[in-house]
C-alpha cells in the first residue's frame, strides 16, 4: 500500500473526478490538495503550480517522490503500481483495447472541447455569450454521446457497466462526462445505455465519494 498519495484536484473538474473514482475503486488512501480553477484568475496559473504542472492543468498525482500527470496516465499508473488492488482494466488484450477506446472517446474527444480553458477562450477571444458557450458544450457532448451510445448498446461485452459487470477505466471516464452533460442540459433520455450505466455506477460508494458535491473544496450550495 502507498505511504502517501496526494491528488491535486478541483471539485468540479471531470478529469480529477475520474481519478478520484479510480483511487476509490482500488481502495487506495489519498489526500486532496485543492487547486481552485477560477479564484483570482485560477490557481493553476500561479508560479508555484506551474512547477507542479507546466500545462497548468489538473489532476496531478504525487506518490512519494513520483509526480504523475494526465488523468488516464494516472489511472493506468495506479493499476500497474498497485496490482494487488481491484484492477481497472480487463485481462484479455481485446477487452483492454475496447475499454481504453471507450475511455479515450471521453477523455480525448469529448471532454477537451468543453474544458474550462476552451470555454474561457471562446468568451475572451470570440466574445461568445454564456448561452453560446453552453450550446457549444451541448453540441460536442451530444456528438460524442451519439457514438458512445452506439458502441455501448451494440456490443455484447457491455454489461452492468461499460465492460461486463465490473467497473473499469471506461466507467471512471463516463460518469464525470454524464455529470457535465446534465450540467449543460444534454437530454439524457436520448442515451438510455449511457444513462443506465451511469445510474449503476452512482450506486457504488466509490463513485458517491468521488462526486463533486462530496469534495472538501465544494461550495456549500453544490
């Protein structure tokens, strides 16, 4: 077991959210170091945090003297560094490839287009209104969910969760993106398989404890 795991996190960051889920599923103890993404222009832009992550993004995980960046890399590191805890990838190579593909559809294709810095640039660089930024986010989430729903609903490997009946890295990515979808008022009735898997995940304590409103830095009204 680790002697010290620390996660640089923000309560509403979906990238940090997916790592919190992974840590909880694996039963690993960790502490949260909040980085407020909007206060005073964003604490991720401070000189001190740039030393932690030159990209000025979260999450970052420290494991002793190791520092790991990028959420999917962090999750796979946890699986490899702590193999005696619950695995987050299947055993068979083709099943692992499917799970990685589902996870990357969210983390690489959907999520980046609605990330905070993208929305801020739309406002700053193109004078996009709040209504326009929300429409942008809804469009790209729906575009991604159209494909994701088809891949999940049409595959016999889909079970209670994205891959069979055990949560995987794909579920770690899916649930935070559904949280974002609801936040931007994407009609989830259009995605019954995604909604069903999300509901099953959110029944588990690992997902409940990782939820934005359960975080120490969440505002009281969250």
